[in-house]
């Protein structure tokens, strides 16, 4: 899968990185919209941009890249999480995150 996709993550805007990270947590457009307090239409717009910029075909592939990026060993002493903004109020990238603590199911 690594045909430069990890490097392309750096091209994402701050908001696109937030969306990208939440895709990696398995959230639906509705779940992302609720988490970020934005419309589902705005989420769809950002998801489309993420897919185009990463050159992946589906949100599942984008989510897989986000998971792989989180699990990737640090390069040159950098944190593997530095490329992906932690989900707001999600407590970072711990399994279960805020969704599980708030009684939400990943969508």
C-alpha cells in the first residue's frame, strides 16, 4: 500500500487530517460531523479531498492508512502521530478513544 501514500498525508490541510484520523477510528460521515460540529455535507467535501490527495479509492483505504500510520514506528525520532492530528476531545489515539467513553459506537 505504501506507494508514497504516507508522504501524501503531509499535503492534507489541518481539517482534512482531522477527518482522516477519524476515518481511521471507523466513524461515519454523521459521526465525524457530530464530533467536529460541522455539517455532513462539509464532511463529505473533506472526505472527497482526502481520497483525492491520498490517491486512494475508498474511505476504508483512507482509514487503513490512518491506522497504519498510527502503528508505524517513528522515523528519525519523529512521532508517527505527528502527521495526523489527534481527534478533538478524543484523548489522542488510544484504543476506544472518546467515542467508547461517551457511549458512542464507531460508525
